[in-house]
C-alpha cells in the first residue's frame, strides 16, 4: 500500500475518509479484499496519476460526484484531504468542495 496505517477492508470513500480524519491522505486498495482503507500524512510509494488506473467506483457510491474510486489490485486510489479542514471555500480543480467528499 502507499500509506502506512491500515484501517481494514470493506470501506467506501466516505467510511475511509472518516477513519482517516486525522491524516492528510486516505487511500482505497484492492489487495486481499475490496475497499481496504489506508491512512497517512506521507505517501510511501509512487501512484499512477490517471483516473483510469484508480479501479472501479466503490460499491454504493455509483453516481456520486466527484467519482469515488476504490482502487484495483495492487494500485491504490489515493485521496488528499489537505485544505478540507477548517477551510471555508476550498475546492479542488473540478470545483468540488470538501462537503462533496464527506
């Protein structure tokens, strides 16, 4: 995994973000099971930078905006929480706000 702290399988982006609220990054991967959640403040390895390498949309999060990827085998879908804490008016490059991710 690309982040140091494992929080278990069967997560969605919403539940993983909640588990990793104290960290800058959270990631979902498909290692042994879908939706394995990882947290950390530092990314430990390089990850692909294109969305088509981030795996399928998480179960139960189809149609959510922004898209919520759950990773694929041995590739994590990494999300950055930077800017979301106590940042009124923060948005990502697509205009989504922190509330869209929570």
